[in-house]
C-alpha cells in the first residue's frame, strides 16, 4: 500500500468542503494540545512519533479504513517515517507535506462578495493560524488590509486579477502575527497606512491612518472609510467598505471580542473597548457584514469557508456585545484571559521595524494559535 | 562549564525524527544511571527529547546551547523503581537548611551533570560512583546530609559512609526531585 503526500491546500479543501479526515498527529502531547489542524468533520489521534519508532502495530486498529488518514508532524520528517511504516503494514495513508509549518503558512483567497461598479472583496483565510486578510478590488486598483507576512500571495493575486495595489492598511499594530503590509507597499509602490497611536515607536515611514480618512479605489470611486475604534490597541481602526462591509480588525470577532492586554495596557484600554463595541458600532447600520481579522474556532467559518456575519446578528448573538454591567465587562476582558500568543512581544518589535528576524525565526515566532480574543 | 557524560552522541545536522531515533538506539548501550550527552541542531529536539525521556522512564537532566548546538543530558532509567531505603538516620527536605545552618555539610551524590543543572547552594558534589575514592575529602566530626534525586543513591551513599566510620550521616528525603528551595546552577 502507498504512503502519499497531502498538501496544505488539499487539507484546506477538506475543511471548506466539510469532508471527513482522520488526523494521526505524531507531535508530542504538549504541541498537540496547544495547536492542531481544525476541521468540522475531522477526527484525531495523538501518538508522539517517538512511541512509534519500533512499530505501528499498536495503533493500526485505531486507524479507520473508510476515510483518508493523514499523518501530521511539525515539519514533515516524522510524519513521513510513520506514514511509511503504516503503508508497509498494508494501509493507504497520507502525510502532510511540510508539516504544521506549512499548514501555518497556507493562505486561501475566498471571494466574500461583489461591490459597486464591478468591484470584488476577497478574504484571505490563513486556516492554520486563524488570520484573515482582505483585498478590495475595483477597476484596475486594489487595497489590501491586514496582510499576513506572505507578501507574494497578495502581489501574485493582484497580478492574476490584473489590478495594481495602491493602498495597504493595517488596522492596528499586530501582536500575534507578522504583518506583510509594509513590505507589500515597498514592493508595489503603494501607500502604507498605520494608526499613528499604534505607531509611536515604529522605525519606518508610514502614512497616518486617521478617523474619517476616506480612500477611493478605481474609477467607480469605491469607498474605503476609516473609523477609529480603539480597545484592542489604542490605535485600532475599522474600515467600512462600499457601505456594505465592516472590517473590524481585532476589535470584534464572530464569536468573541478583542482582548485589550497585548500591549500591556489592559486596564487603560477597557473603557475604549467598551466605547467602541457598545457605542460606536451600535451607531452603524445593522446591515453591515462584519469581517474580522481573525477567527479562533472552526465553527466561526461559514459554509463557503469565509468568516463573515451581519452586524445586527452579532449584536444579538455575540456574548461580548451583550454584557450590560460595566464592571462585569471589565472583569471579562481583564481577568482570566487566555495565554498570550506565542512570542507576541517579539512580534510587536518586528511589526515596529525594530528587529528583522530571518525566515526561520519568523516561522518560529508565529507557531501556535493566535489568541487575540476573549470569549 | 564542562559537563560530564558517559556516552556522547552526535546528531548535529539531523532533522526530526532522527535525533530521537538515534538517541533511542544509543541508550541501549548505556547501563542504568549512566549519562548520555546528545548534540543536536534541530530545535524541536528539546521538547521531544524531554517528552520521550519522561515517557519511557529516563531522566531528562537539561539542555544547554552553545553556538547553535544543543547539548542534551539524559540519565538512563533515572526513574527506575525506588527500592526500600535502609539507612535509618534520615531528615526531611524542609529541615535541611536549618540543620546545615548549625553546622555540617550537604553532600550531593548525584552525577556531575545533574548537579550542574541545579543544586542546593554550597552543596558538595561527589557522585555516588566516586564516593569510595574521595572519602578523604570528608571529615568524621561534621554532620553530613546526603542528598540525591529521590533518596535512593543517597541511601546507598549514607550506608557506605556509615560503614567507613562516618556516624553523623543523614539521608535527606524525599530529595532534589521535591526540592522547592533556591537552586544554584553551574551551566
């Protein structure tokens, strides 16, 4: 029987299409508990590879024969070894090409909807890390919002769509992943915007992203408007695209809200967060579709793989938008917070331009889930 | 500082899973209680070696990094079943510092590598295997509080010392595995 490679793109299809998959994760228990491949219909078995060096007989009975079995490890080597042993024992099996490292890097552009004058809005879903980036396209021009560090994904996509990237935005100074925004702007000659209140320590040139700033994209003047919405960081800014979509950054997610502590100022920013969620956002049209910069759990994905929901629905369903008592709200977002994202302080330094880690170091920093939210 | 090991394994340049596969094979050539040094460059080997060692009963002592090379230290079957302790003069971990402040010494009979990765400040290091030939370094009129990781080696050391005429000898229990006081390191 054969042992075959499965790519991160193929795994992503299985997530989006709700297909079943059995994952034999051979990383050590701590790594598995911390972070794994999530799918609606995925089943799991975690047995570290170092318990399988002498043979796989003991786990064969636990591997199903009615669905694909995928062996996963950190980088590929161990999963390949285990997959070969399973195939020698007479079973068909896949191993994940490039391991979790590759899963963490994989990004899939999915169309969210059409915009006025033939424009389009795409969401770039980074399944492994839960990051969401956006590209607004209109008549030969494009704007990119909250780009992850894989700049080629955006630049090549723009080429395919025959559009020129003119504007690049970060809704805030990210702490959970390395931004690709500045580098995309450098490569394409686009303008790079960052909220000045988040940028007091940055060591590069940028254009201030101020409340009320309005950018027109393409001939049809598709509007991308900035709305100051602090709370996750003091500079956090949302965007309203074409009066239809509300890009919330790390302030409001589908099933959770932003955490105010990643820059070390939770107590100071709680009131800003409350103002944004309970006053500013409530003044907006409930018909806007909320598009956040992250998802935390697989249940936040829609059937087409996108992460998007009507603001009016979130105002009813999202627990973080329904805490009437201010003191309770304060406790929710400052006490018992989930662990902070891996290397978040280093990542902030990178996004401020203070340090320039190499490729391997960047991968290392971004290992693990994003943890930007409070449920 | 130089850390002693009985067997050395070079797994530099190998990616996962090879450092663990090689370590597992190398372990077969050690006897219980001996120390293996594994040199590796794969960063993932730190978490994996520790998890593997603990799951199969070897004692993961620690890892140091020098110029991009990781030096892992593992003691074979460090968790082997604890036999009945025979030496009758014992004290508990939490009595130790007070007893020593009134005189006497702490004698740490673990391997030098274990000592290097964390020991009680001021403790004297003589690994169990070297005790017999280094008795001259100890004096009989002083209290000697013998400690190891789990009380097993210190039990043997205390018996040995008593046979040789050191009467003010005490085995410290449960030992360094449960020590929550301050530690000094030599790495």
